[in-house]
C-alpha cells in the first residue's frame, strides 16, 4: 500500500487505481492514506480552468444536438 500511496501522492494514479493495485477496498485505501497523511498533488489554477473550459464546451455541444 505504501508504494501505491506514493504513486497517488505524485498524481500518477487515482484513488480507485491505488486501491485496485493494492488489492484493497477503496475505503481501506482511504483509511491508509489518511493515517499516513498522504494527499494528492494540488492542481494548478491553469489546470482547473482548463477542465472547466472543456466541461463548458462539452455541455454546449451536447445542448446544441
């Protein structure tokens, strides 16, 4: 769990992927990460804005169909 916890910290795997790789439930992985104080990397403002922009474009395209 420590190895995939580090991958999660670096943003290389999602919470679900970490749990799957560690062969534990997502809840067990969440408990482990909390106890070890492992957090995912923070997103940059540019990345957040990009995700929002892409979401808005998708919504507009879907609405126009």
